[in-house]
C-alpha cells in the first residue's frame, strides 16, 4: 500500500489494517521500518536507512548507527510480548514476529 506522501507498507493485513510482519518505507526521511504490527500499530520494529536517504525530501541529519546493544536477546526474552508467544497465547499472525 502506498500513501499520498509516497510512504509505502508491504506486509500482512487483517481487516484492512496492518497486522503481522511488515515493512514500512518512510520515503521523506529515507528510512525503512521492519517489524510487527498489531491492528495498524507497530509493536516491535527495527529502523534502518535506505540507500536513497540523502535524496529524500527530509533526510535524517545523521545515519542510523549499527545496533550495539549488549544484551538485546535478554531484553527480548523478558518482554511481555515474547512471553505470551512462548506460552502460545498470541495471535497466529504474530507468531512469526518474534524470534
């Protein structure tokens, strides 16, 4: 789906809302948001710069640095979202959103 401002979403839908794994291209800033949506809201994502960032209308001043979080896996495992998936209490479309 593309919007009037050029942004684009590619991914799963449910009842005409973003729901499940998807990619949202922020074309004005030149960034890509990859993650998981629930009823049109992003609940977990990773942002990265796309190749054309500097050619966009409002590119970010600085590039997004590489992830250097020391205990990223531990943080994920302690999240409520991950724990619900672990016990099987989560929407079937969202199961693939979690590692």
